[in-house]
């Protein structure tokens, strides 16, 4: 029983880490194209 509980918590932690990584990549990935567009428009002026 203890091994199953340990495995369940490991799986939950892995899912949390994957969600955290996805959220972090999303937060980084959304502003980057906007910043690049502003930089390009600013560079064109």
C-alpha cells in the first residue's frame, strides 16, 4: 500500500511539473512574438 501511495504522489508531482513547464513556456512564448513585432516596427522607423 505504501508503494502505491508513493507512486501516486510521484505521478502527481510529475503532472504538476509538466503543467508548470507548459505554463512557463506559454508565458514566455506569448510575449516573445509581440516583443519581436514591436522591435521590428521600432527598428523600421
